[in-house]
C-alpha cells in the first residue's frame, strides 16, 4: 500500500500562522538577524526563505551579507553588536562559513539567549537534560512531522541515520525525550540495513541521494527524510529512494516539501520564544 505523504509545506504554514497570530495578539516586537558570509548559492536561497518567513510572521528581519574575505574578528565584532542590540532577539549565522572561519568560536560568541538555532554549547547541554527554551530547528521540525501522523513515539523503535551535531544527535535526543527506543547509525555502523529494518520511525540525515532503499525499511514505518541533495540535473532529492520506499512505509516526507519548510517554521517559533524571554 502506498504511504501517506506528510505535507511539510502545509504543516509549516500552520506553524508560521500560529506564530503570526501570537505576535499580533500579544503585540510582540520580535527581530531576527541573519548573517551570511560569502556567496554560496544554496545559503543565499535559505537566507531569502528565512526573510520571507519573517515578513509573513510579522518578525523584523535584519540581514548582514558580508564578503567571503571577511575576517573572523570582524564577524565576532558584528555578533557582539547584535548581542547588545535590543531590536534583535535572535541571531542566526548561516553555515557553512568559508574555510578560514572557526565555526565553533563563531557559534559560541552568540548570546545563548539569542541562539535561535540552538547550536551554542549551553543550549545543547540544556537539550541533553531536557530543560530547554529552544530546540534546534530541523530536529524540532521532524518531531512536528512525526506528531502530525498521530503515531506515538513512546515505546517505538526509532533509528536515526547520521550523527551530526546539527541533525542526527539532537534528533536522537528528542526521540529519547518522548520515550522512543533510539538507535543512532553512522558511517561505521555494521549491518545498517538490518538495523534500519527494525525501525518503526526511521530518520535519514546522511546527505547521500537515494541512500535509503526499500529493503532497509519495515512495512508500515514512518520515514522522515532530512537529506537535501542536488543532483547533476539540478533537481533536489532526499536521502530516501522515495518511489520504492513509499510503497512500503505508512508515512513518508517528500523532498522538497517535507523537512525543509519545517526548519524555517521552527526558526520563526524560536525567534518568538526568544522575544518573549527577552521582553519579560
Ligand atoms: P553531516 O555530513 O554533518 O552528517 C552526515 C552523517 O551521515 C554523519 O554523521 C555520517 O556518519 C553519516 N553517514 C555518512 N555516510 C554514511 C553511511 N554510509 N552509512 C551510515 N551513515 C553515514 O550532514 P548533516 O549536516 O547532518 O546533514 C545531513 C543531510 O541533511 C544533508 O543532506 C543536509 O543537506 C540535510 N539537512 C537538511 C536540513 C533541512 O532543513 N531539511 C537541515 C540540515 C541538514
């Protein structure tokens, strides 16, 4: 039987509408600063989409587009200025940065209160112990998509492929917070297909087109595809071989139109949360 497609576009639109309505109702002044360094075309698309989402939600957006040759110190100084700016509630530095930057030092410079990506180590620590203000946008978006299916996480076998700090690890932690039995797979995992076949909920965050094939998926699983891969023909595709996996899974996210729009919606939600905390 063909899987139900989880409509990330529609769910993200609902989240953004909720943020917009709350901002209007409570007369909240919220601002998001987005910093982009260099001219990576994919980063430019993401930044433009974030600006559009801000407009839609009634969040003021401030864009800082810096040339690729910007020095680390100049970026750190800009972050200090934004940390002190009362109109800025959230700061997002678009990654990846050009090679000469120390990304970790840049992330650590952002005030944890304005770290709407939740990448700062103090926010990561809070997520680990389950006492947090913000969740990282992509894993939080995946959780919303899973919730939309009505499938309960508690007691389920959950497999996450990928262990990055941005997606895989926090994703595993959020599933664990909801009482899933979680396995994290990575490039050194043995018998990957066998481990994946155990999953009631399978999250792929690998960055390889069509990596997850039908033989790796249990009948009736929920499959969340985080991957965004650009093929030679210019088309986007996920980590999951959609055509064959959708014949086996019960629910599946498409690429595009699945996790991607949710990441931006959760960023809007985090910016609202940051504004509430800073204004209170
Ligand atoms: P990453 O490169 O940091 O991590 C990839 C992970 O995949 C690693 O942990 C690695 O161990 C694992 N891996 C690699 N080869 C493997 C193999 N053969 N078997 C098992 N595991 C393997 O990437 P990331 O930042 O976590 O992103 C993953 C994907 O998600 C990328 O396609 C990225 O573009 C996409 N992404 C999408 C969003 C979104 O909003 N939809 C956000 C962030 C990342």
